[in-house]
């Protein structure tokens, strides 16, 4: 088992939130280590959008650039998976154990582990996820403008999602297991959204592109893109280990600065807000990084005054 010296901040998760926080902290001359398992939420997406100056950039390029930048300021980035996180019984900070047995000690911990998108068990959805099968209109609506869009009603969020998508295309169809209520049906009609009662049975793919959705009755709805609202499951193992409180939605409870219910433990990005785009997650990470540095300064002042 390898044990390293204590650093100021350990960041669990090297996505947009984690790397943004690392950049802020490293530039503040803090000793920072980022541990990343290499499982970004948008790994299957060819490009990301809505991030000004980075619009259309492949997600992996963003992460590689971020790693290079934070390392340039002295931060450490480790490829690995956190197996356990806990209070350090030998000090006032925390100790995190990686899957290779390495133990990392730190004064503060920032959890930016993200979320898993769980898709319905419909053949073809997972295979095309991040390509023609999407969830975020603001991330991918432009790319399917004026095309045939099918929205699968997988959650209460689907009605909001399908309404938004009518801004990008006049050809939007909602596939739902039951007819919407009269008031909602009227709203959909105003936006020109077609409603089809049925259940999706598979994604139709021809020449390596989605061409339709086959329903349980054998009929096929032709389309160029499919949108749905997946189930969001936070990757919250470290936050659970550390005793953080969770909201009613199952995500880590944190205030606007990233502060959790556990002193010294912070959280930012999709592990707190599953709906956050890349730029929103990065912003949350930057905020948390700045607040962590400020709290460390206050702790250092208090320690000097008490000496």
C-alpha cells in the first residue's frame, strides 16, 4: 500500500467540474490532486455544444486540454478509481483509497464524480446514444434542426422536452404509452407536435444511421433523431462514504458554492445537478474551487492565531 503526503485538496472526478476547480486551486498555489476513473458522461458524443469558444469541440479534447492546463500550474492528475473515502483518523483531514491500494490524504475533498444516464431497455438506444439518440435540446437541437424528431415519453420530463424540441423542428412526434391530459394535449397541438400512443420496441438503423423507431405493433415511425429523458443515477459513492446528505432527488445536497453537509467536503457538477451542461458543470467547479481556497485561508489564519 502506497501512502502519499497530505495535499490541500483532493478532487474525485476529472470532468469539467473537477478540472475547472483544479485550475482555480492550482492557480491559487494550492497542492491539488485530481483522481479520475476515465468514464465521462458524454464519452459517446462526437462533439459538445453550448460552451462558447469551445463549441463543437470533441469532449475528449476538452478533457485532455484541461489536464494539460492544470498540470501546467503544478496540479497532479491520477488515473484511478476511488474505492473508499473517509475522515483521516490520524489528522483533521481526509483519506481516500484507490483501487490499486494507494492512499491519498488531503485537507479538503471535492466530489465531482458525475452521473450515469440509465436508458430504457429498447434495442438500439444504447448503441446510438450520443449520436442520433440524445437527451438535451440545447446541446444537440441545432444539429437536428428541421429534421424528423421522435421523443420517447420515458419520464414526466418528456412533455417539457418535446415542447422544447418543437423550437428546432416542425416535425416532432411524441411516442407515449398513454394519451396526455386534455390541457397538455392542447399545448402540444399548439406547437404542432404529433402524439402517437404506443411503445417503442427497437431503433431502426440503416447504413449506420437512425431511420426510425419501430413500435410494439410493428409499425415504424420514420425519424432522423430520437430524444428521451433517461434515469439519472449519481455516482455518489465517495459522498456516501463521507456522510454527505442527499436531496429528495437522490443527488448530493450542496449549496450554490458547493458546500455539503459535511465540513471540508464539497460537491459540484452533475453529481449535484444532473441537468447541467458542460459549461454549467465547469462554472460550478470554478465556484467550489474558489470557496475551498477561501476556507483554507480562514483555517490557516485561525490556526496561527490559536498557536
